[in-house]
């Protein structure tokens, strides 16, 4: 009988290394891998977030415990892609304070990835325990600043790679039982196109709306209380390194007073307070908070990104200055403050000075130490600046090993973004391309078109200087620079319609389409959007009038009975719940892009396939496609449609109908199905049979 093992803390996962001699095998590890039926086993629930579930499990190949993440909702392909993108992006960040990803894969089409298991607690849990134990935030300030500086190390490294975290908060900072710290949950991470190296471009998302990865209210991404104003705004705003710097300031604030900076009775109030920078100072909640650290919080959490620290390294340097007894730039210290700090750093010298002649020493010390303090601070400042500059230079050189040969790659990405109507990303990529190679005329020309679409006519003309100038584009840029000479403001609605007409007159049709797409997906007041969509559609179809109605209460949009209507792309992103395009010459689904439809009528249109309808199926409950050339229901398999009109189409089999689990009503025409199939239909659904076309 084997002797009982008595080692304290013995782990059964190490048992195969300690087997009895009688069970000895020359190749136990190889045998274990060969005999292993599944690599990961013993899954135990650990935690759950908005998008994924985390389990603790055993890796039977390596014998170690790992954490496994699984996606909660696997029904939408784009969510699976985003989930795996998070895993690949995180695995590309090799830093001791960023959680390492070990493996990823698919199991029955369901994605998963494994990462380091940290047997510890989050920073949030640690601070909550300190608060529960009635410890002052100052009691553990030194320890917590150590944690904070490690987080800064991780984020500074990520920024050097062109990666933004965008969801920094105490919950996403995991601290092990032996002091190891990692920043977790990179699910909202994004790439800065203008800063990243070539290898990171594959992780860049072209979808500015990215509706499948939003976390709050369909547009807001991040964690309320820690997200920056540019995240909290319902208007689309560019994210940058300053966005993460804001969150770091909010985390430091929590360290100082145990509270998140932005609160409110509801989500809208929290977001409003964030956008306006309304929060109680840390010293109001904890009067003992160091003034220097509060000043750092205040600068890091400035409402305007340009008023925050220019980099994480600069923020980190300020915290280190406080730790080492020096004044921080944020507190703008005077001579008395500098003198106090010097005395604290040089306690022995200060004590000896007290025994000398008081008045002489006071005046002498004030005079000479003022000079010395200024010299010391200047020297320290210069030394820190040189170190910071050198560190940033080395990280920049390491992260961005690109030259003129890389410019075409960025230009290709710009073209791809442009082709998918993603104007803002295309501008960023174009900017990187011409910065790397100012002689790349194609990129300059594309840059000019992009600035034109954004109504930035001065910047468009500046870009055209570097090209074989397009006379038509140059002409219209010149014309509208006279109308609007400030690139920071937008054209008024009347001039916008004149611009579209001029584009058509100058035969710049592709540019007009992209301009309309961009404007349709921009923020507008409802009445302005209605007028823009209607008037633009008239221009694009060379019409003087058309049938049009929209009910603001029911959100019913009708463009029915317009046989000359071929395109209605200005109605993209229109706030319609039900859209009727019947008896028109519309031939695709472009006009309903970003409409959150419950009902759609495309009867008697030129649409011949449902292939591009898949992006609208989440909410769609009623679909009418009578009298069209549509032949297959395959693209709408497994949708939630409850009512379907397929009369006067070539659909004459029951194929794919059984996948519509919620289908209750179906409309067909007489003779469309054989008697046996019709009988089966009537046994399953409420069937309406049309005798003649409408």
C-alpha cells in the first residue's frame, strides 16, 4: 500500500511526477498526451462579464491550471470574431503585467481561449476589503501606488504597440497572492491606425459603429464611472491614448478615496457628469489625500483630451516624483512647497541647521536653498526628461519598424476602409501612408477625397497640392471653401444639397455616394434627417417629387409606389421601425442599412436575393417579398420572423421554412404549392392564399 503523502500544499496535478517505481514508464509525459481524451478538464465557474464566462480548468498537456474564457452568446458570427480577435490581440502583447493568452480554438463552432490563471483578487476587491476593514486609503497608499505604477507599465507598453485598452477599471486589474499583477479584459481594445506597426493592422476594426461589441445603450463602450468623456458621449468621438490616461486617473482617484469619481442616480446622469467633469475631489471624500496625487488625478481626468497628460509615461513620472519627494508639475508648487519637500528629503541636514543661529540660517537657507532647489529640480527635471525621451524613443523604434516600404500597406488599408464607407479610419490610414512616404501621390489623392467628404475643404486642397490634381475635385473644393472656410464647422443643410447637386453635375458620382453615406450615418436632428433623406433622394433619382410618408410616433416609413425610385441610400440609419419599399425599382438593401426594422415590405421591387438582408434579422418579425425574383429563403434561416409573404415568387417548396421557429403566418398565391405541401403548411401555420396579384 502506498505511503500517504504528507507534503504541505501537495497538488494532485503533480502526482504523475511522483508515482511509485512500480508504475514507472520511460515516457510518462508522452503517454499522458497520447492517452488524453480532452486537453482541458475540471471546469469550475470563476466569473462572468457582459460578453463572456470565465472558468478555472486543468490543462492536461502541461499539468497547470489555466483560466478559460467562453463567449456567452454564440448566435452572432461577428461576436465570435470579436471574441477571438480579443484573444489574438492580447496574445500579441508580451508584457509581464498583461495577462498572457496560451491557446484558442473552436469547439462545435463555439470559440474559447485560455489564459494565465491568477489565484488572487482584483484591485476592486482589495480596495473594498480595505474599506470594509475601516482602513484609511492612506494606510495602504504605498502598496496601492505600486500596483498603479505596474498598470502604467502595462498600458504604456500597449500604447507603444498602438493598442488602446478602453475599459480600464479596478475590476480589470488582477493581483496574485504573491504580488504578480496583470491587466485583464481587452475585449474593447482597439488599434490606433496612425501609431501601430504593420503586424498589428490585422486587429484593426473597420466598423465604426461595431454594434455587436457595444456594452451600453447600443453606442457607449466602456464602464461608467471610469470611461472618458469621448467614450461617454452619444456622439461618435475619436479615442486616443488620452482615453486610457483618463481611466488611469479615475483608478488613482479610487485608490485615494475608495470611490469611483463619477456617480449618479441613473446611467444618463453618470454619463452627463462624466462629459461635464463633475465629481467631488478626492480630498473632499478623504481629507488626508496627498495634494500632489489629487492634482495628478485632476490633470489626468481633464474633460478635454489635450489638457490631460501627453502619455502614460508622463503620468507615471509624476507619480514617481511624488514617491521620491519631489513636486509634481500638476500641483504647480511654489517656493514654500519646494522647501518643505526638500526638508523632507534631507531631514538630517534640516535638523543640524536648526541648532545654528536662527535668523542667519533662515535667511541664508532661504537664499541659498532657493538657488539650490531650483538647480536640483532643474537637474532632476532634465534628467527625467532625458530618460523619458530615451525610453519613448527606444519603445517607438522597437514598436514601429517601418519605412517607405510599409506605406503601401497603410494605403491598402485606407482603400479597404474607404471601400466599406469607413471614412474616419481611412483618413487615419492615409495620414500614416503619406507620413511614411510623402511621394505616394495616390494616398494624397485619396486623402483629398476623404477630407472633402468630411467637408474639410482646406485640408482637401492642401492634399491635392501633392497630386496630379483632379480638376473637377479641385474646382468643387475651391467653390465650397468660399462657402465655408472653417474646416471645424459643417455645411448648413441648404448648402449640403447644393454640394450634392454639384457633384452630380461634375460627374463625381462615386464621391457623391460616399458623401451621402457619410452624412446619413452622422448625427442629425430628426427633422433635419427627414429633409436630408427626402431631398437627397429626389436629387439622386432626378425626380421633382415622390410618394413619401413618415410617422414619428409609429416610426412607419413609406416609399411605396415610386416606380422611378432606384436608389434611396440617404435613408440609411433612418429611425424607422417599419419600412415599405414596395412597387419601386429598388434593387438592393442599401437604403435600409442601420435601420432597426421590425417590418419590411419589398414586394414588387427589383430585389432578387435576400443574401444581404442577414444584418437586419435580429429584430425583423414581418417580411413581405411578394412579386419579386427571390427564389430562396436560405439567407433568413433561423431568423425570428413571425409573418412571411412569399406570394407570386418562385419559392414553391417547404425548404428552410422549418428553420423559422417563430413563424406563425404565411401568405402564398393559389397553386404555389402542391396539395400535400399545402396541407402541411396549413397544419403548421395560419395560411393566407391570394387569388390574384395586388
